[in-house]
């Protein structure tokens, strides 16, 4: 499909910046995957929470493998929402690089991006309380 611009400097500029934004969004997808994989199997796992006793820090030796994976999975939902948002950003950048700045596809990507941000904010609101409740049920920390 032919874009809005012919082959002008504006079109080349739009393609360039769309490519830069897609590359940054790709980095925004890869980094959380790396962090989650490292948290699940890496040797320097740490979690710190403010409790009534002050800052309590737990390391990998304080957890069994299943407990550690449960803690990582509690934090996973925020990362999944973030990756979804960045994927929508990649799709928007791809459409914009084709010259479709305000097409139906771009608007739908923006709507899904906004929904992903809403889901991200809700999941972030529950990460600390859920993680704290789980660690309290294991009697690893005091009350938050």
C-alpha cells in the first residue's frame, strides 16, 4: 500500500524515526525477558520489602526452587503487560513507517496499548501486596 507521502524527505524521516522507536520497543521487550529468566534461574536472586521491622532482604538461599518460581511468577504479570504494550508500540511503528499515521490499524494498536497500560497499572498495584502475602504465608518476612 502506498503511504501518505511519496518518496520525500518527510517520508524518509518518518521511516527513520519509526525504525528507531521500533528498535527501542524491541529492547523494551527483550530486557524484561532477560530479567525474568535471570530471576528464575540466576544465582543472584534478591528481593527486598519494607516491613514493620524495616527493610527485609531475602536471597536465593532463603527459598526452595518452587518458592522462588512462585515469587517470580507473581511479578510476571506486570512484565507480560509491559511486553504487550511494547509489542503494540512495534506494530504502531511499523504502520507509521509505511506512512499510515492515523489509519484504523494504528488507532487499534493505540487502543490496545492503552488497555495494556491499564492492565499494567492494575497488576503493579497488586504485585507488592500479593508477594508480601505469599512471603508472610511462608513466614519469611514480617507484616508489610
